[in-house]
């Protein structure tokens, strides 16, 4: 089959690799019909290379058609249409039964001290082959894939793999009160969708912050108060307080993470780390502060006292400096973590099967063949050509 593989920093290629096979009786093989490029894939492209090997298959946002089922699979048959959540979660352990699928005890990567395995996402999370490929082996066939109806295009459902549940959880964790206010830092796919969900769920004011004009226009067209960071870089907190009776918003979602705007010294450290030998680079990543924390510091500034910060962006450093005095003084709540995809499916699916209140059918800015994946990564990393969300078609 053809698959998009990691070969080195800023070097991904579509290559011919062996087809996946049934390994356990609960596996299914899915023929991928659509697969997304995620903002967190750029962390692999740019920063997290020390945890990858050349040839690793990337991607964790696939959907497609079941081609083959293991002997113990009862709920799916060849020909069924499914979305594959990015968490590799069993659905039956203690954590899964408590809605914490990202902490699945069956697939936790204990040798790394991390949570549930993830498709296409480094040795930190199991080094499981990803979904930017023609075929994908999916374990836990009766409990992991999400069966979706025939008829509507893939664009209605493919975001159930990551974007929708990640954004939904970010809003849930933000705990915006009825009629309350929210700031979303970063209007990439997750931030954009989180803003849409917050407005759909009744927020009276959603402020979106970014520095890419196309992203700002896109959010503004959906009712978001869009602020260009380039115009408020040294006064964003004051601007948002002016919009909220001097307090700040009730909640903030940080949808940016480790590659935030600014912090040139930390950016240089990220680049330098990527050039170190694998084992040494891993030690640097795990024991030094290598995240650009501008977005988190901004969140702490613009949220009102007693408010909530919800972290949806990915961070990777183990020793980042956190302003604990300010967090304590402002009495802030902080919630974060990988999305528990299966936890939110039942809440989201009704919004996809009838009308389209979140605009998912037109959410992708680019739909490209899988063979154009390497150029798509380059374009997305450069925030060029108005690219916000790309779907690849194997």
C-alpha cells in the first residue's frame, strides 16, 4: 500500500509499504477513504523527531470502509463505514468506563510513563502505524471504531476522529457559564472548531486570537470576535478586558501549545534539540523546558479571576517554568489532556447526521490526494495558501 512516512525533520514521503494484516482476533482492517493532517502532526514534522524512526507511518484522523474483520469481531462487517478515533482505547477497562479513553489501561505505554497509545504518534505513545495510508489495522473492533451511516460525504464524519471531540472537550473543560465569555488562542482547526462549538452551546462572546488573516476572517464569518495578535501583541489582555467590563473572559482555551508565537530562544532550543542524536535529544526534551509558553502566559493574563483555562494545544517539555504565584493568586482552574474521543461521540454525532450547525461539511480548506501529502505538510507548516484544514484522499 501507499503511506505517508516520516523520514527526518521536515521530511515526509509517500512510500510503498507492506499492507497491514489482522494480528489479533478483535482487529479490523479499514480501507481509508479520508484522513486529516492535524496541527499536532506538525509537532512530529518540526519538534518531536527524537521519538520517531524513519519509515514511521503518520496520521491519526482516518475514516473508511471495513475490509476485513478478525474472528472475534461481532459488531462490524466488511463494507461498514467507520471513523477511527485517534486514541487506541479498549473501551472496557477502568479508565475507559470512566470516560478517560486517553488513559486506557490496556494500551498505556508504561515503559514511557504515558497514557493510551495513539495512532501515528511517536514512541511516546506506542509507535502505532498511523492512518495517512491506504489501509489501517484497527484493534478493538467492537469498541473502538465509530460506525457511521452511508450517504453523507466523509466530510460530515471524519472529524469525529480528532477535531470534533478535541474541540468539544476543550469547551467542556473550559466550563463557560451560560451566556458567558471565552477567549480562544489559536484559530487553527481545533481553535476554530472550539469557537464554533462554544457559540453553538450558548456562549455570548467568543474572542478568537490569531495572526493569520485567513484564519481570522474565517472565524469572524462564524460570529467570533477576531483579534489579530500582530495588532495587540503587547496589549492583548487590556483589549480583552475592555470587552468584558475590565475582568477578562470567563474562560480561555489555549489551542496553540508548544509552538506558540514568540520566544525566539526557546524556538532555537527546539531546532537545536532536533539536530541531536536520538537518545540525547529525548533526554533534553524530557528534562528541560523546550516549550514556547507565550500562549499559556497569555491565557493566564486574559482569563478573569476565578476563571478556567483549558489546554488543548500539545506541550512537550518536562521542566517548563510555570507562574504558580499568578495561578494561585487569580484562583484559576486548569484542565488539560488528550481528548477522550469515545467519551464525546454520542454528544456530537446528532449534530452531524441531520443539519450541519458546526459547518463540518465545508470545514476543510484543502482536499488533496495522499500523494500530495508532503507538499501539504510544507504548506500547512508555513501557514500558506489559506490552509487551515487538509484532508488527504488515499
